């Protein structure tokens, strides 16, 4: 029996992707670069949009899981590799964005010198890992997912480009491409499902 998540993979990916892109647009609009970094981090619109950015990462993960559940039977080992790479990279970056969205404003209030000092040691390692794994995760998802026939080549290329740009997804507007790629995948899944239903119904009528 098909999972409800698998059945709704198209709409889930479409909504999650568009929401992800929209929130990153809002982050871009809320970032007042004319002000000093600490002053900008203390502004409510900046704090709210950064917190929302973590929330839409949850939607991105749900979309990824639902898409894999829908195609895992036909995707095989290569599809599993694509899913795992994207899952690990997205979870790592989501943790980074949780820190920016919720811990960052608190640090800006109580220890602004820590932010101005920049990252070092394990903090720098953790931050770099999230950027690299997020980018590689979606690039591998695009290539392996296309080779596993989870989606067509043009979507595979879109994920590769989005992954490359996604190395800077911690900063707007570099998260927009991955949101649009996920939304395009959702649209393709929904459209393909409707096409199959039409074919099946037409065959039934002919019989």
C-alpha cells in the first residue's frame, strides 16, 4: 500500500519549494546591509525571516522524503545514494540555519564581540561542513536521481546548478535556486501523475 507521503509527493514538493524560495526572498528584503552587522541582527524582520528559514528547511526535508518514498521501488541503489546525500547535506545545513535563526540573535544581544570575532576551531569546521555537504548533496541528488530515472535530465541539471549555488545558501538569495528546483520537481511529479491517470482512464473507456 502506498504511503500518504508518497501519494502527495508532488504537491508537498511544489509547496515546500515555493515556500522555501519565498522565505529566502524575504530574507533578502529584510537584510539591511546599510547598517552594521550587529545592528541588522537585532532587527525584528531580520530575526523573523532567519527563524522562518530554518522552518522551511523542515519542509525541504519532508519533500525529499516524500519524493524518495514515491520512487524508491524503481530508483534502486543509485536512487538511495541520491536520497542519502541530499538528506545528510540538508540536515547539516538546517542545523546551521537553526543556529543563525535562534542562537544568533541571542548572541548578538549578550556577546556581540563573539560574532564580530568570526568562527574558528570546531565552529568553523561545522559551518564549512554544512556548506560543502549541502552543495554536494543536491549535486549528487541531481546526477544520481536522473541516472536512476527518478526524474528527467533537465531536473537533474537544475539540481546540480542549485547545488553549486547552494554552497552559499546561508546567505540570500542563494537558497532560491534549490527551492525552485524542488518546486519544479513537484510540478513534474504532479503533471506526470495526472498524465498516467488520463491514460489509464482512456484505456478503460476503450475496453
